[in-house]
């Protein structure tokens, strides 16, 4: 959301596992390409930020192999709270 406010013309894509989440994403981030297809969501990415539970990060990273451009930066926002 901060990126959308700072650079409203920069292309922004968001992937979700659940199609029922798409309308809420599109309302919150107008102009954002929201999809349930991971490959199309990251095909032209410069930056990929993974925001999911720590136990899902490895599986998602494996799914990203071959989908993310080779020069893209991939990072995560996962954290473990104790």
C-alpha cells in the first residue's frame, strides 16, 4: 500500500491463494493486478515480497522457481513470534 501511494504509476501485482480475496484486494489497491495465478503475478517483477506464515515460505519459494525474472529481488516479511 505504501508503494502504491509513493509511486501510483508503478505496476503492482499481488498474488493470493484464494479467489474470494480478489475483490477486497482490488478495492484496497486500485489499479493493482491481483490474481490467483502465481506465474503471471511475478512474471515481470523487479521485487517480490513474500508475506505469508513462516511455515509456508519454503513451499512458496519453490513454486516461484522459474517464474521470477533472474534479476528480481526476492525477500520475505515472515516472522516468528514467541
